[in-house]
C-alpha cells in the first residue's frame, strides 16, 4: 500500500466515523434539522450537509416534514428540513427477563417502540417456561408491529442474573438456579432464527438511562436497579464497565449485616436481604397482610402510610451507605435509581441522599446528583433494544457502517 492509499483509507475511515455520528444522533433524537445535527455532533454544517446527502443516497435518512423553528431559515420563509432515519431500513427486538416477568418489544432504528407485551412469570425458577414465553411474545409483537421479519436486525436480551461474558453462561447457580448452565443467547438464537445478544438486566437498564433517560449526557454514573433483586450498571467515561468476566455491578450482594438473613447467593446479610422490593414486602406482610405485593407497597407509600414510608426510607439509607463507598471510589456525576422501588419517590431518594451526604467524602457527595430514572419499568426492555440498535455488526448488516473496528465507532457505550 502506498502512502497515498493509506491517506485515502484514513480519510474514508474518518468520513465513515462522522457518518455514524450523524446516524447515532438521529437514532437518539428521533428527528433533527441539519443545524441541530451540527450542534449535536460538533461537525461543521458543510460536513453535516455532505454526510446527510450521502446517507440519503443510501436510503438511510429521509426528510419527514418542514420544521417551523426559530432558526434563520424559518424567518426567511424557508423552514428547515427535518431529518430522520428511514424506519423501513431495519428493526430490533428487545426482551427483558425480570425476576417476575418477561417483557418484549419491537422498535425501529430510531428506538420508537412499535409493539410491546408483557407476561407475569417466575423467571428465576422457571427458565424453560420463561424461554417459551419469550419466544411466543416475540412472534406476537413482530406480528402486531407489522414489521417484515426480514427487517429484524437482531434480538437484545436482559436477564436478571450475572452473565459470564466469556462463555455466555448464566453466571450464578444460586441467584437463578433454573438457568444453571444455560446459554440463553444460543438457545434463543436457535429458536428464533435471529442473532441474539444477552446482558445483565442492570447493565441494559444503565444503557437505556444513559442513552435516552435521566443519565443522558453523563459520562460517569451508577444506575441502581431496585426491584425483586438489586443490581447496578456502572458507566465510566461514557462506557459500560463489565469487569473481566462481566460481573461488575453486583451491588445487591455486598454484605451489610454479618448477622443478617441468608441471601439467595449463599452469603449472609447482603444488601438485597434488607433493601430489595421483596425484602420490604416480606417485612410489611405481618402487619399489612400476606397478600401484600410490590405494587401494594408502592401504593401504601404514595398514600402516606407511616410504616411503609419508614421502611422504604430505611432501605434507601442502606443502599445509600453502600453507594457512599462507591462515590468515594468512583466519584460519579450521577446516581440514577430505577426498578420497581424507584416509584416510591422521595422517601427512597431522600434516604439514599442522606447516607451519601453522611458517609461519602464531602467533595464526592457534593459532586453526585441522585435522581430517579426517567424510563420506569420499561428501562430494561429499551436497553435490550439498544443492544441491537447500538451494535456495530447489526448496523453494518443494514448498510449503516463499514468500519472494521468497533472501538473506532462513536456509539453509545456497551
């Protein structure tokens, strides 16, 4: 290869990288004018105009309508054109295996959900039934969405258990016993005849909140998922942190009481035994009835029930005590609270904030914002969709990118 060939190759690689920046900006925003794309990507208006023209020639970007904005073009009587990814290019499927439900959705490449469904199920102890339900739901939502199956680029999956990223095997027999030695990506790919990628549910919740929700634009954050179990997704420098095997972020299994209850992981006194939604419901049932559910707990807190509010506040302080140590260690800009318990609102958030202010270094405590997630119960399924929509290989298969190295791409961190 001559120096000239190398230079041309480098220029084309840079152009492809910039092209993907425009695609990603449209994927996250849904629609944007050329001026908005220039501001979002940091590219010049001339460069953006050239890249958009290229993407339009490929059939990947379309002009939807004229924008009556406050921009100079609008004042001159020439409304700025609004751009969007062509929804006919491709679509993605997302599956969220929670502890007690399976949720499935189909979305286009702008992450607009076209169809969605959910069933209640004991996922932890019924892997076979959960897989059956997921396959049935995938077929159902694809049919409801009207999307041609040939347009499905892949399936993203979130599972409420650690996933060994080296082997694809569910990484803990104690946490999800019925999933022992199952490779869910391989099993679902075989049954759906589609590419499948699996990640821990807290990681994909973090991906969703970082890409679309309360953590958008924050480069260093911790997403805390408080539902039947407790997990977290850690974003450092805009990228998800997995650790060597993919087990980073198992917040719920940090011991907080050496004489506490035995956790499902086998240790005693883990955070999950005192602050998960199931632990709080179990603590309230003797006084509120054996039929109390997580939804019932949330309703009690919203109604101002003193006992329910108190126990949620105590859980928040327990979670905050662990997060205070992480604040000292990581110094994040934000902590985003998701999962079922996030719906309890102020009692939980205030409890977390109180412990962080008390136990973290003052500078680290002042630097971190604690807030509820913006995506609610759908965070994990949206994150599962983002696994596909933000995947280099999936986008390449749709003709969106042609770069060889994933680390060169400016996609949401994975």
